C-alpha cells in the first residue's frame, strides 16, 4: 500500500488511513453517546408510587367485599385519593365500583360514607317491603313516606333525600328477621329525627323519579 517506506511507518500510515475512513462512524457514535447522556440527565425521575387496593372486578352496590374482590396495585402517589381504604374486606359497598378503581371509604358503608354528602346525617332506614328496596340504587333521590298501620293514612316524612347505599350484603338482624330491607340515606338533622320517630310506629315507603 505504501511502497518504499519502512515497515513501521507503513503500519502507522495504514492505521491513520483506517481512522480517516472510519472517522464519520466514530463521530456519529460519540454524538449518539453524548445525546443519550444528555437525555438521561434531563429526563425526570420516575414517579413515586404507593400501594393501594383496587377492585379486582366490577362490583355492584351492596356487595360484601371478600378477600379476592380487591387486589393491591402500585399507584402514582400524587393521584391516590385521600379516602383510599386500607382494610375494605368484610365491609359493604355503598355504590358500584369498576374493575381497577381504587376502593375508597366514601364507597363503603360506615363512617366514611358521610363524606359523600357533606353536611348531611347518615340515616339507615328499614323498608318493610324488601322488593321495593331492590329497585333503589345509590344516587337515587327519593321521598320518604310513612303509613299509619291503624288508619292507613300516609304522610310525607322527608323530601328529596339521597340514597347512599342499598347494602343487600349485610346479614339481616332480629329487626329484619320477618322481612324488610335496609337502605342508607343522607338527610338533614331535622329529617333524621322525624324519620327515626316514624320508623318506630309506621311503615316507611319511598317514591321517586329518575
């Protein structure tokens, strides 16, 4: 390739020749490495995650949560609801929940349910007609009526109360042993007192429109 030159100089020239031929490739490789390093420097750190409990499947209102109804998932820390439930197993859903949705206290029958209706009192109402209770769903707005079993006269007890839960998964206690079903509603403090008094001496029914 380089006749007349000493062997050492021929090897040196051959190396220089090969480097010149490959300098574009070397320059491209160095540029790519520099760009990758810059991207890693500028890229935001991975988002912090925390473990939450989500619904393993679509679950209806009134479902009594079993262990296989919820699963643990990593969730972006800044997107976790403040009311995320930590121990929902054995509790009753106050409203339907979709697969993969975070289980929160406001979706469960219990103290946290009050957060769903700020400023209202949570009132459990036993309807003598269990079939009527099955027609209701969380979110319905209903009027509560009381019927006197002696005279048959009906009166309005509370207007436009919100159904918060129809906990069909709750085992019937002594008060429900002869029939009836429990419904949880949100009402004002005054309405709650009236509802409680009427439920002791009269039959409660509901009327509503959707």
